[in-house]
C-alpha cells in the first residue's frame, strides 16, 4: 500500500517496528521515484504516536490519508486455552493502539480537505482457534465503524475495506501449509484496494 501511494505522488510516512523493513521499503519507494519518511516506532507506545503526529503537524500541518494496517496475530488456540499474555499484547496492539491512533490523528485529518482513513477487516477472525485475534479484530472494526458514523457529515471519511487472501507472514502463521501461489499478490491487491478507496 505504501508503494502504491508513493507511485501516486503521495509522500508516505511509514510506521513500523523494524528499521530494516522500513529501510527496504524506502529503497523500493525511492527506486520508483517516490518519497517517504520513516518512523520506526511501536504503535502501542502512545508517547511515540504523539511524537509522530506532532512531527507531521510541524512539517505539513495536516494528514491527507491514514492507512491503518498494523495488527498483532497471536498464536492460534482454543477459546479455553488462550494465553493471558498473548491476549494482552493482542488487545494492546489491535484495540488500544487503534483507539489512540484515531485520537492522535483525527485533528490532523480534520485539518485536510477531503481526508480519508482506511481500515481493513478480516473474515478469518470468525474461524475456530481465532478467538483472541477475532475478538480484537471485531473490537477494532467497531471502533472504525463508530468513527465512520461520527464523521458521516464531516471529515475524515472512514472506509473499511476487506482484502482478498494474500501471501503475508501473518496469514502464513494461520495457514502454514496453504498453497501461497493460489493467493492474491500483495502489490496487486494494494492497487485494487487503493483504487476502490480513492474513487
């Protein structure tokens, strides 16, 4: 998604926990003629979230587009065997960090004309052994839906999209023996979703 946005002349502020992954992304974006600012933070750190948002405000004064794709996928487990630490980390990333991200970015999005915030639903949340992931993802979607309703007559516009199954590392943890060649390539799906969101 970051590469697809950069190809459309968006300056991307890329947020992730791993510096190496961000640098590889930046190399690909620059090689294609785009530009990015890298922010290696953990989204569960609210102070770091606020610092990034303050930096965006100081440099640009607004945020045109928020793409929230961060997720924590805990180990699969029956509902009666969910590990408490795994559940806490999942809720911290998928629910609390999302809530704080909405609070921290909303002023920046409201400062931009026609701003947009994208969230991604996941049908896999309803399958067996996905209790911890599923409850956190359902809560995340409720937050997004509420924010969407609250801004029905103002900005930002909130869009909830459902990606096709892709060969991501997260999906590989859920389906380790799956034929990844049968899945939708990430770059093509990002283009499809972005086209859907921006029309």
